[in-house]
C-alpha cells in the first residue's frame, strides 16, 4: 500500500463535441432542453442488410487555430474530434496562454474504434491496386494511441502520455487514470477523455451484425429509451469529450475556475461473459462502492447517478440492479438519468461525455432528462424521469461498463463544499 497522501484533483476545463453541439455550452443547453441528437443520416452507413440509416453525427464545428482545413481533412475523424474537444477544454481552463509548466502536464486519451476506417480503406487499396497503394501515413492515423500522441504534440504536453481502449469504459478509465497520475504527484495538470467515430461503413456494419443495435436504426425510431419498457438496443453516435484535471492547490494558485472535484474512481471486471454483464450487476455495483469508498464517502450520500443506460434489456436490468444494491439503505434514493437517450452511444467517448455532463449537473444542480421513459422496464425501480429536474447534487457518480466485462465509475463532489463529512447529512 502506498502511504503517500493523495492530492485533491479538480476539473478546470471542459470540451465537448457531440451530436447536440459544437462545444460544452451548447451541448449542455440542449441536454437540459430535452433535445434528441439522433437523426436520419444523409448517407446511410454499412453494407447490404447491415445498413444503418440513423445515428448521431457531430454538428458543424470550428477547427482549432493550430489545425487548418486541409490538414484536418487528412486526419481520421476520431483524431479531429478529439483535437476540437481538447482545444475547447484547454482554452476553458485558461491554459492557452502558456501559464503552466509543460513538463508537469500530460494526457490520457482513449478510443474504441480509433482509425478503423483507415485500416479498412488501406486493405481495400491493397486489394485493388497492390501494396504500394498504402499511404505511409497509415501508421500515424490507424493506431488508437496516436490521439494521445497528436494531443501532446499539438499542445506541447511533456508529462505522462497514455492511451486506453476498454470498450464502453474507455472514457471513464482515461479520466480515472489521469486522476491517479495527479494524485500521486507525477503531474499537476492532465488532459483526459476520449473520442470515437463509429459511423463508418465497417464499424456500423460490424455492430449491426453483432445484434446490439436497435432495429430503429433502420429508420423507424428516433431516440433511445434507456430503462424504458420498449428498449431494444443502442444507436451509434460520434463525438469527443476532454476534461482538464488539475491538482487543487495548483488550480487555486493560478486562479482557475473549478467546476467540481473528482473525488473517487474505481474499475472492476465481471469475469463472467464477453458481452453480457454479470447477473444483477454485481461487478458494476462493486465498482460503484469502491469509487464511493475512494472518495471517502458513504453510499447514502449519493445524490445523483449518471447511468450508462445503453438501452439493451440485459445491460439496463443489470445497471438498475447495481444501483439498487448500492443505495438500497439510502434514506433518499438518488436521482438517475441516462444521457444516451439524447446522444446515442458514442462508444469510447460515451463515458467521457457523460462524465463531463455529470460535472455540469453538479455545478448547476440540474439533473438531465431521460427521453422516452414513460414506463420503466420490468424490475427497474431507479428514480428516473423524462423531464429535467433541479435538486441538491453534492455527490454524484458516473457509471460505465462494456464488452469484456469492464466496469468503471467516477465519483464527483461539489467544488464549494468545505467539509466532506457534511455531504449527505
């Protein structure tokens, strides 16, 4: 056991590029307005019987000053989206003027699909024109780790650099690992998050063939219905989110705006099945408890849970059971919402965007709606509403899980609370 005192970690910058907005402010406004970002695609993606006609495309957006249009067009979408979100987060944190030590700043960035379309296009080029048709840029664009590398180069970050890919938990794990790096003194500031662009022919067709997508992606149902009685699968979307995490004392010294404190993090594995979660959400419940414990809190203190809510019958049931297991003794059950009802499933970026939205919920004391939940699915007892709600949110959780049995949870505290022991009292 490491006996070093863990340093407090806070959020000082947020960047979001989503189907609802080109930045964090517009995305958050449309979340609270109850807008759905899932649309009929101008050009369907996929192949043959696995053709996807609905999804969440990112809205039009400006490019960072360091990236011109010609250069941007050469980058795979997941890298471009990540750079846009990172640029907003960096500027939001007041770091664009070089007022921090670059050797003490690092990045943890993740993706699930990464440059899969680059791989697909390269194979197609080989089959049609031979091996000489492959671009030498392949090795710079296809690997998932190159988003973190590109961010380090573009922003001059000389501290720790890591890349993660843990399916649905990618974004949460990226943020959690960045927190650990700061807590134990290896950096003062970390850029953390994830980006994904699954609306390409090869990725969309693969998930359609897998059977995890809603039949509504063929064009009959506009939005997801996490925890609803008619849930039947997920819808693919694209986007990115990046947070600037910072050691609290460092942030205070430079006068940075503090959104919230990242107080706890935990990851677990079900060791049960490649796709389905463990029965009754045992693995996710364990991760929730460990994150609460890591934050120095108790289970009855949880005011809000940002649920993963992928809209699959197995996943939603397991998550409902997990939340109920953790808060069953709470005198006031926490409010719950599932942002995927508005955003769709952004794969690796899902957890990052949902974490960013949780931070904004804690800041504004506002719980986002969960669209389409007019009647909850059998056995679902969580406190979920199709309307946005105001309420005290001093302590909140961001849940995630994914293929391979991964679970990851972040625990957030309201930034202005002076005495952690007072939370939940």
